[in-house]
C-alpha cells in the first residue's frame, strides 16, 4: 500500500537525519529514486519548487512527493511521516530539558552530529550538482563547454560576492534571490539557444 510506504519512508528519513532539510537530501534522493517514484530530473525540479515555496524544506518536499505519488492522502502520509520523528524528539527533550542541558554526553553527541550534517549537505550538493551540470555527461563541444565554464565561473563569483555583501549587510537577501533567479532564467534561455 503506497500510503503506508510513503509514511514509513519519510518517517525513516525524519528519524535518521540531523541538520535540517538539506541534510535529508541524500536520503530522500536514495529512497525516492530506488523506489521509482521519481526520476532524477523530477526530483531536482521538486527540490527547486520545495525551496522556492514558503515553509520548511523537508515538509515541502515530503508533501510534494507524497502528492505526486499518492495524491492528497499520499501528501498527508509523507508529511506526517517526516514531521512525526521531530515532534517526538522535541517532546522528549522538553520533558528532560534540564538533564539534557547539563549532560556532557548529549553535548558531545551534538558536537559529533554537526560534521555529519555538513557532510550530508555536501553529498547532496555533489550528487545533485552532477545531475544538474553534467546530466548528459561531460563533452568537449567547444562553444557550449566554454559557455558552461563561464556560467560556472559567474555562479561561483556571484555566490562569493553575495556571501560577502550579506555579511556586510549592504544588500538585502531577497534582492540577491531575485537577481539570482533572473540570471538563472537568462542563462537557461541562452544555453537553449546555443
């Protein structure tokens, strides 16, 4: 039954992921693609939609995948599955907050989980970046690859400048998002024309 499978899959993802929605990406990618619920390209599109809609990323993507796979009730099952582990953990932490607050063991566990979360996010960036930038493999058609390398250089430079400007609080992050969207759309159209 697809509803139970959606719930259980996203429940497992919710239980075994620390570090937020982006740290869930490798698990979501593995589970969703291995079950044949989505193709790689559909998953990338779902990630883009989930990121651009208001709300928590993990909830958005679970709801979206559940809806695509099992309709409205499927979206409910997937969303409940991804939210329930966090809800249970927060209830436990709230009950034993004073003990957890002073526990060196819990503090050590949290310090150990931070690099794991960064690693999971890095794995998602690499695997999805490979699919986005090299979906057809890497070929040496001169003009297209030159355009691609220029696009990649512009992306890296704008990312560095955006980070630098945000740290200095000179440019509002929403403006950077709008500019990035416009540049991304323009780059996509130019790439299609070439």
